[in-house]
C-alpha cells in the first residue's frame, strides 16, 4: 500500500539534505537565501582579499577539492575563482566564526583576487574615517 499524497494545505517538503557533516550543517546560520558570507584571506600575509557567498554545496566543494567555490547571487550558479581568469584560490584552511554566520577561508591566491584586476577587492577603495585609539 502506498503512502497518501500530501494535501494542498500540508507542510512544505523538507529541504534537501546537506552534503556537510551534520554538526557543521547544524551550526551554520544562513541568510534567507541559504547563504553564508565567506571572507577570503591570503594565508601568509593576512591580506583580506574579497568577500564571497557560499551555500552548503559551495562550502562542501571548497572543503573537499582544494579550490574555493562560491555561489553567485546574481547568476544563481556555482563558480570557482580562477576558472576563467587563471587567478586561482588554493584553500589552506576554513574556519567558522563563533556565531556560525561567517566563514574565514584562508587561501594561497594566484594573481588578482578582484574581478577588476586589483590584488584585493579593497585596494584603492579606502573610506575617510575618524581613527580611534585604545586607552
């Protein structure tokens, strides 16, 4: 005997299973689109290179392939830094922040990290601020 089909007013289907380890998947706090911010940093100089977005699949690919994979919010597809430019990001480590809503991806960046051709997405884009100091 087959199970009855859900009626129009029934609960929505469960989201697809995450490819991530259960504890990690449970700890991540994703935005409404299912994404988490990923700050990318050069592993040996600590330069902050860029910010990208990852869903569970992009994080899984990043953790298991040695290359950084992002999810494009505008194109709604996965992409790997360097596939068209040759400016590859080789994964050195990935860490989750204390709240589970951001990732730090430390990489060995080959070439420019920014699509504009600059080393980082922050080069030449400083804002005027009043600098504070401790004590």
